[in-house]
C-alpha cells in the first residue's frame, strides 16, 4: 500500500504566525501552499516553498476564496468565470516561487469553502478545473475522495485526479466532511487521527454515527492550523509505517 501525506501550509500572514510548518514538514510528502487569498503573503509563500524544497517535499497550490477574515471558510457567491480566473491567478503566483526555487509545481488543491462547494457543485468544480488546466494541464487536481463533481470536472479538463481523505476531520455517513461548526468535527487526539489514517489507507473511514464508509484515496490530509497538528503528524506517520503503508509523494503524470 502506498499513499501520499499532505498538509496545508504557508498560512501565516505578516507578523501573524499560523501553523507549525517547519516542525510538520519532515512528516509529510506534499504541502498545499496558501496563495495569499485566504491566507499567506509573498514572503510566506517564498519561505514555505524554500522550506519544502529543502525537505524534498512536493509543492502544490492551495487557492481559495478572497476571504482573509473568514480564512476562506465562508461560501462566496462568485461566478464560474471569477472562480476560474481567481484560481489561475493564485496558481501563477505560487508557480513563480516554485520557479525561483527550482522545484516543480505538482498539484492544486482548493481550500476551505471553495473545496467544499466544488465537491457538490458541478459548475464550481468545472470552473476550478478549468483554472488549473489553463495554467498547466499536467498538474494533478486534488479533491474529495467521494466527489463525483470534482472527479468529472478534472476528467473533462484533461487533468489527473488524486482522491483525498482527511485524517483529522470527522466524516458524515455519505462520505462528506462534517461541518466545522459542529463540535468534534476537528480531530485533535493523535491516536484517533492515526487510526483514521490507517483505515483510509485500507479503503474506508468510520463516520460520526459509526457507519463504515468505503472510500479510495491517493492522498491523506492533515490541517496545519489544527492545534494538534504536529502530534497528529507524528502519530499518523508512525501508524502508517507500522501498518506497512509506504508514504510517498503523488505520482507526477507522464
């Protein structure tokens, strides 16, 4: 069994520090770098790509809605054309830093409300995929494992699609993520996150009601802004190793 382990990163801004990027980086194989819309800024983007390059970690863009105050986790009524060009703009910004540090941009994973909306809204998913493809059709689009909307949009745009599951989020019985507004939606106990990661690698996840939900995933996410991010990362990496799961970067399309 092989799986990628990714983490959202580069979400600090100016004098404000969020997440433990430097400490978590040795435990993951890919990072999704904020592109200065929902979080991050040019200095943070530069430093995060440099850090990933020094650790041999694959770099992906993490575009979101233009919503700093809400950290990109509030739905916004953008048109498909606005979503497409906003995504293209953010990818281009991060790609400049990848080029400066001589590392490839491997994937794109939408952030927060943009990700969650694209998972169920075909028009939003299509706009997201078009924005990615307009930059580089060789990029991997990362999306929710059980989302037909995202998988179909990626295929229509000619993109490779990597199905993603979450070690530190609680699931609903239909395979969607439980709302962050509900207590317990964020997993802050390392042993629980580790057990969920191993289950994901084996093809299922247990929902909040005890239902076993089948899913197939090529990559597992850990959130860098989780208070238990570092402890979760250590526990997940160790548990995957103990379960015989090889943690490897996403395969770059030929």
